[in-house]
């Protein structure tokens, strides 16, 4: 066996975005732990996962949309609007199950509305969802009166710690990630979504109802946003109309870092999760090292720019 042949499996492995992300995450953990051993303490590791719970769920929503050939810049405000509706239900003394159902319904309806407009108008999803984001923010702002909405511990059950390391919100993150993974990899629906993102015209010619699938995908995204809203409320016990700011860009960055591209039909849910975890590790590392908040913002912005450039690297090489 030649050296070239022996290196082939390793080279193929290193081309896998998930493997590269795992290596980068481990490298960062090792380096930061050498600087500050507190970084690898069990409590801090749990904290990292708790910090990415909301972003992780929203990243799953964004990932499914990107793979389908779409995008949604309103996911942060859909999350907030779902939370505002749940607050109004709690404030009206409605039972928690009805409150949760109202929040989920709000998220799904917002997603379906986005999908319907995009599918029927055939306009660019980025522009439509940008406008929708403003509309949802306005609704949340009007309904809340611009005030902080406190939930009085209604969702505290999601943040209760068991054995000092596990909380239900972590389970919610894992369940939603698994749901996205199974849907996209082991169902006919997922395969058709990938086909839709790969080539919409070919998908239509193969018998896929493009309009229906676009609307459903955005509806699923809205459902994920509503679930993320519950986790957000459980962590903070309150919500404001501007609580969703930057979540859409961070979710987009995490998905792109994970290997999902703007081209559609490409990328994996596992990679997107690792991309989200990488962002969480970097953010936590900067906090551990007491990096100034302004510098953290610069670093986050640089990560987003770098992620977009990397996602387009193949197109750059072709030219």
C-alpha cells in the first residue's frame, strides 16, 4: 500500500465538517483549560449547554430551512411573539397546558404565514422574512406595551436541576435536535425537503408539491421557535419584545459553521449542532477569560463573516 493510499481514509475523514468542528472544539477546550482550569469544571460544562439551549433549538429550525433552500430572519421575533402570547394566557389565569398550546399555535401560524407568502409570491425568502420580522416585532411590542413580562415561575420546571448537572431544558434541546435529525435523515418528508433544496425545478418535475412542502417547512420552523420560547422563559422567567434580537443571525452562523450552505440541499443536522456548540464554547471561553463585552461582539461578528465566506468557498474555487 502506498503512502497516498494509506492517507486517503484520513483525508476523507478530515474533509467531514463534523470531524473538523469536533477537533476545533476539543482544541479550544484544551487550550482554555490550560489557561483557566475552571473551564472544564462540570458546572461550567453544564452551563455551556444551558446557554446554547435556545440558540440550539433555533439553529435546528434555521438548518431545516436552509437545507430546503429557504431562510427565515424572523425566527427570533417568532420566538418572542409566542412568548408574549403565553404571557397573556398566564396573565389571564389560563391553565399551563392551554398556555403552551397557545404558544405553539402562534409559532406554527407565524411560520405557515411566512411559508405561504414565500411559496405563492415566489419572492426571495430573505426579503419576505425580514419584513415579517418587523411585523412580528411590532405585534409583540404592541401586545406587551413595551414592558418586561414576568411569568412568576410558570416554566421553572424546565430549569430544575437533577443531580446538580441535568435540567429538563437540556432534554428539550436534545429531543428537538433528535427530532430534526430523524426527520431529515430517516423520513420521506426529509428526503423530499433535501430534494427541494437541491433543485426546486427537478423536485417539481419528480412530483413533489413544492408549495405544500415550503409551507410545511416554515410551519415546522415556527414550531421550533415556540419551543425555544419556552426554554428562553424558563431560563429568564421573563421576556421582552426585543429579546429575540440577534438570535436569527447567530442561528444562521451556527448552521453555516456546521456545514450547511445557502445553496440548499446540503449539510447535516449533526454539523449544525456542533456549529452551535462551537459558538457556545467560544462565548463561554471569552467570559471565563474576562474578555470585554465589546470585544466579544467583534469576535462574534468575525465568526459570522468567516462562516459565510467558508460556506461559499467552493463557489470561489470554481471561479
